[in-house]
C-alpha cells in the first residue's frame, strides 16, 4: 500500500498528491476498512466493563486511517473526477454503507455506549457531549432494531449509498459533456470580459471560438448579458435539464427514477425508527426541531419575497414589450432584463466593477478581515497539490500554527459544480493533537491566459467570503474530540459562520482598501461602490423566491408519504405556492444535489435561511458597538461559537453569544424586503 495515503509527508503535514496514483486507492481502502472493522470489533467485544475510555473515546480514533484515505480520495473525486475515480466511488459506496450499517447497528456497541451514557453525569462536559451524540447516532442508525427490521435497515443504507453516488455522477456527466458554441455573429450584448471567458472555456476543451458551459460562473453572466433571446433559451434549457434525462447524457443520466427510490427509502427508514416521516426524523436533532417550525419561518419570508418578485415581473415584462416581444416573460428572460433594470435604476453596470474585483484582490480582502477579526496571519506555502490552480497557505496567530488552508478556485470540466468547504483533517487534542487542513473549492471562470488576472463577479466574491466563513469554523476550532470539531454542528447552524462572513465583503472599509483596479491600482470609486451595494439588493425578490421554492419543495418531498412521481409532486408544491412561472426553483429536482447526493441537506435546504436569520442578528452585534471589527465582539464570537464546534447544542451556543434568539426582521431588512 502506498504509505503516503495514511502518513502524509508533504509540507506542514499535507499529503504528497504528486506521489499518489489512482491505483493506490483500492488497496489502501481495503486495508484501512479492515483495520477500522477490527478496531470497532475490539471495542464491541471488549470483555471489560464499558467505560468512557474503552468505548466512546476509543470509537473516536477507530477509523483514523480510513478517514485519512477517504479524505484524500473524495477531495480528488470532487475536484478532478475521471473514469477511474468514478468507478472507485461506485465500488466504495456500498462497502462503506455495509460497514456503517454493521457498526451503526451493532447491539453490542449500542449497549456499551448506553451504559456509559447512563453514568455520564460525572464526565467533563465535552466527554459527556460526545457520549450523548454517540448514543443518539447509534439509536438513529437503527442499533435498537431487531430481526427483520435490522436487516431491512442495512439493505436500505446499502442501496442509498449506490443511488446517491449515481445521482452525483449523473449530474457531473451532464455538466461536463455539454457545450453550446456561440457564433461570432451572435455575441451581441456580451461584454469583452465575458467573450474572453467564453473563448478561454473553448480553449480549455480544445475548441475554437466561444462556448457556453454549465459552469454557473459562466452561464449566469451569459443569461444576464446575451441579447440573443433564442440562445438564452437554449442555454437555460440545457442548464435546467441536468439529470432529467434530457441533458447531455440523455436517458443514461436520468436521475428521476433515482429520486423516487431515494424518497421511498428515506421514508421507510424513518418509519422503521418510529417517526411519522423523514422530515420528522431529520429535523428532530436540528435547531428547528420540526417541519412546522421550518414552514413557519419560510412562510414569513415567502409573502414579502413573492410580492417583490411580482412587482419586478411587471416592470420586466414592460421592458420585454418594449423590445417587441408579445409573449410571456420566460425564465431565460428574467436575468437579462433584471440586469438591464439594475443598470437603469441604479446607474450601475457590473462590468464597471469587474476590473476591481480580481481574485487576488478579493483573497487579500478575505484574509485582511480574518486578521482584523481574529488576528490570523497568512503565509503562502509551496506544496505539491492536485492541480496547478490550487494554492496553499500556512495560517498562524501569535506565532502558533492554527491551520493549513488550501484554495482551488477555478472551474475545470472534471470538477464538481458549485462551491464548498471540506477538510483533509480536523482539529482535535487527542495525544499530541492536530491542527486542521481546510479546503475551499469554487468554480470561478479562469483567466484568459496564464499570468492574466482572474476577474470575479460580485456573486463570485460573495461565494469566496462564504466558503472562507466555513473555513474559520475549522481554523478556530478548539475542542478535544474530532467528532465535534469545526463544522460538526446541527445542519441549520452550520451556515451561520459562512453567511456571517459575507457581511464584511459589503463594508465600505473593506472594499475601499482592497477593491482596486487591476491596472492602475486606483481604489473603487466611492460612488460606484455605493451603487454596487444598492444594486446588490435590486433583484431580491427573484433570489429569495427561487431559493424558497427549492426549500419548500424539499420539505414537501419529505413530509408525509413519498411521491411516486417526484416531478408531479414538485409541480403541486409550486402550484400551492402560486410560484411565478418565470422564476423556477434554484435547484430543480433532477439536479438538486444538496438533497439527493446524500442526506446532509435532505429536508434541510431551509437551513441557509434559518442560519441567515442568525447571521443578520450576529452582524448587528458588531454594528451595535460602532465598530464592525470590534475586538470584544469578535472574541466573544470565537469563544462561544467558532471555537466550540458541536461541543454543545446549537441554541446554547447561540444564546451564549447573543443572549436572545433572533427574529426574521433583520433578515428581511438585509435582503431589502422589509
């Protein structure tokens, strides 16, 4: 077995990605899976009476080698997929599910952990917390089931692993394989920077001319600027057809049968565990606690968002009529006319801002905010990573290593779409302890040529800050145990740090210091900055409505009996909302990867908005001091939330920071919907 998969020898303990080949993963997985099985078997079969040390603490380290192998593998599978890695994913998924079923439903482990929990009052708080979570995890995995119910639960887990893996690979295939050539005579309305990006995308695929791909950082600006309505329609339909059987892969990448089966299996699993439906099962440990509380929050925002969207739709339709189009405003029209309306209302052209929003400038802003809030220092780190695009930094505070941070920011055909934060290793204090290795991945449009600057849209810059907000949760983590480290928190709490961090991007003090012209070095003019910030809320009805549609459809899928026809159920849910026809869901069912590539956001896509209620109120805590970098408030944020991981329930952590629960008013004001 390649030792580099478990004993990382790169700079600052990074893996040597240059020494790892795809053929190394199968033998490493085999060995480390067997080692994890043996370690868990030893805990379950231990003849000694159960104790915290020989049961719960031992479980914290039983899978270390396996986790190290898988952290490398899944990082590579997501940032640089290839047929060999896709085949390995399909092989690993059912085997991991079988292992997780065996350990998660082991009655011996369940009995030992329950015995420790029954006498846990004397344990330190963190030890007591991981004991509670271990017992909850075993219970929710089905460890308390018997006979046929236990066997069926294992079958469900194994099948789900296969289905969710296939769902992800189908979406990636449709995204990877689609290109739309744009002839030279149909470039009307496209700014020079976007034409350059379309040419760079073509060059990256060995093609001539200009192409649109399904990378969000490329197709969204195309839909905003393209004057050719027919081309906008073709591009939009391709974007929304991913995973539907109508995408680039045709019937071979049709996710709808997978979705129906996933929903049915989730419901069956919840019923086996005694819950009314999957939503009840999923939401029990979250801050929200119940589907009714989620629906209440979303409904409070839906009506103001729907009203704003309706008013905007009337204005956009009038613009469509002025262009001589008599039909309805269509989904491929909305972004185009909204961009024109934004320019009209705010005298704002996003193209004027782009020269000031280079990736390097925004990375400087992101790091400066981290320094001013948390005294973090960033030093570039030369390391062999998976792509020349990826770069690493050593993060310190007062000379102490806090984390290694890796950023991989540019789109590639082999990279999964979207943006995310993950970790190659998490912080803990077992033995000598370890500091985290954190990874941020985005899909920004790469520069036209090597050495040229990479320009970000305002939405790209916000994404950059959002993902680093997640990274701060890892970087500042200060707990004893890996199972509660960093972002290991309730799903509807995990977006708080990320969405909170976005607020600093919008502050004049940050933009004035870092948004500088890539050629002259001149700062972003104050009037242009103010128009940018005002224009940022111009299409809030659209952005809020498309998000809420997805969140409410996700909730509807998982309440009550599962739908046999998911698309019909999606249609009914949107009809019940009286959703605008011109604003489709942000993530339609066939490519709703948040919900169907795994269980994390299933019945939980609402969590972005649940967290936004808190992030608006959390930023208000800084504003109330008169200093958005107030050291005392930043220290309290770190000490009560960012350093604590999942060491206490989310509502307790929030109350320790803010001393009261938030309301929806700050969110509505922040979105310009009040």
